[in-house]
C-alpha cells in the first residue's frame, strides 16, 4: 500500500496536442480516488501515466516514496484492470489469475494459495477451470479484478471497468468493488465517465475537463459546492438547471429577475451578490430542489411552469418544464403528484440550495467561472 503523488504532470503528444495540463494531486494511502469527466478530458491518459503505459512529458509521479517516471510498468508495483478485461482466451480462469505470479517465479504452492484466496473473496471459486468464453460479462470482470488482487499491489488502477456491463450488473459490480476496497484497503485510482459511479465509489472525486482538474473533493462537497458551471452541470442526475437572469434590488431585497418571473435572492447570498446588482447572472437549480409543495419558511420562491413531458420512475418522476423563456427545465418530484403534459403547475424553488454563476466567465480552465456565492456564506 502506498500514497500516489502527481506533481505538475503534463502530457503532450508528438502532434502537439496537450492532453493533460499541470496535473497536481496527492492520493493518500488506502484512499479510493475517482477521475471523472467527459470523453477526451484526459482521465484515462493520466491513469496510464501512473501505470507507466504512457510516458509523461513533464512533471513527476511518485508511488510510495519512489519517483517512477523512468520505472517500467512491471516494476511499479501496481495492478491495472482494463475496460475490456484483457483475459487470455486459451487459459482457464485459474491460469489467467496465476499468470503474472508465474512470471515472477513465485512458488507453486504460494500461487495456488493466492489464487484461491482471491477467488473466494470474489465468489468465483467454482469458475476456476472455465475458459473466459464460458463466462458472463460480470464473471469476466471478477476474474480481471482477481488477477489484480493476487499481485498484492501497492495501488489498484481501474480504467472504465464497468462500461461493458448492462445497467443492473453495473450497479451490482459497483457495490462489489466498493466492498472489496473496504476489505483490502489498497490505494485505488478509478477512471469513469459515469458521474453516478464517481459519486458512489470515491472517497475523493477529481472532476476533469480538457486535460484540466476542475475540482477535487469529497462527492458531497463537490455536489453541494461546485466551483463552476461545468462541475455543477456534470454531477447530478438529472443535471442542474441553469436560468439566465439579472440581479435587481428593491429596498434591502435583491431579486433574481428572469424577465417573466423573479425569485428572491436568499439572505445567505445577498452580501456576495450585492456588488452584482444590475448585472446578468445565472441561477443554478437542481431538479430535486424544485417542489410542488410550498417550502416552510420561504416566500417569493414560486414559479409558474408548463409541464411538457412526464417521465415516471417508480416513486419519483421527472417533469420537463417551461418557465418564462426557459423550456428545458427539469424537476424531480414525488410520483404521486397528479399532473399531465400541457398542464400548468406552480413549482417552488428551495432558495437555500440554489447557486449563482457568472455568465461571462470562461469555463475552460481551473478556477474559472466561480460560483458568485461563497461556501462560507452558505454555511
């Protein structure tokens, strides 16, 4: 087990394309860290640089107390689980799991003990004599994880390991990986484009865009306090609603004015936004903070909306709405609400949980497009 430290890591390809910009991150021993972002954001490239499968253009990577920039992948004491499992089709499950240990010239008895122990942890003891083609997708994934476990590495690296599985199996395997980490307590770096995986698996989440780190923090901290519109819109299902408006003031009250409607700016945000009166801002509203019922202790938070589409999700349903000049709003509400498309409803915004963003700030680099309200103000 070991900490992993990336300092000013850069990746530039021969054609001049820069995939990763000055990546700085300390991953503590035994921590589970998830890199998340859209395709092409540099998350897999960064993971492969940690593994030694990609050369770094600049900076340093340390695993434990050793800088590994010039260390071969096989000597970095890491184990990687790939998206496509990378199992040898002509070998049995047992031989697939044992292969790396044989290359190390480990004693046969020790190999057998390690393979059978990993198989027991993963519940694949009955599959050891089967070939990969005889296994389901979930079973193959367990074998790939088992092959990593037997190496007893300092760090596990997972590259989109669940993307080839169906939705139900993905949820099951997600829980298995989390449980496995709790049991083994090995430092883990996990790459995914699925923000739900990131939120449920990670002790810390690293949100990336265009090769930059946008934000690092615990899943809930990032969800509750996104630093910019990209992060706010990327994490959350359905994603955050963004409404353009202008800040106005009457007496001591600051208002968010969309034109067709206005909402009271809550007291906790007033000091941070006072200097923006008369300026355009963007209000961020998460779908679950829109309610069909009045919210206790809040006034001037009502929206007249037109329901366009209703999607039922069991105990919840998603309403696709038009409010003022915005026709792509989503509310997640109780499924017992009786509403139909093309009807008018009154929704209430939980003003204690909204966000305000600068519409003119650049969203493409770290620290840009900061929320206009401070975390301290909300506390």
